[in-house]
C-alpha cells in the first residue's frame, strides 16, 4: 500500500517480478511515489544471524528458537497494526495451533 496516498498495490505478479530482479520498490499507480516492497521487519529477519542471508546459520540451536519466538511476536503486532489501519478486527488465538496465530474478521461496509 502506498504510504503517500493509501492506494493498494494491485499487480502482485509485477511485485514478484521486481523482487526477483532485485528491486525493492514499485511506483504507485495513483501518485507516482515509490512503494517499498520490503519493510523493516523483513530486512531485519533476513539480515540477522540465522536469517536467510546467513549461510552458516544453525537451524536447531536454542538461540534460533528464541529469535523465532521474538520475530513471531513482532509480526503479530505488525498484522494487528495493518488490520487496525484497514478498520478490521484481528483476534489472536487463545489455544495453540501450529502456524496459525490469529484470525482477521472482515467487517462489512
């Protein structure tokens, strides 16, 4: 979504092509401003020790598990913020369900 005018990026195929080409932005179709494709949390997750850009990371270390739990909490907060900005409701699950942290309730207009 464009932070300048709020227009959502609709062409997800073009987003994928730009990411594959190593580009980290796309131009807003409404106001011609740059829309960043990789946010701070994604950059942090890839660049930290044990992330996707660390070739020597140890997948099963206790430190990696703590980092994963911390990242999960950060991402849940990110989803809550985006959901709130869209005037929708995000509910976290009270029972553990591997891979599912909550649900978004889409409200009618």
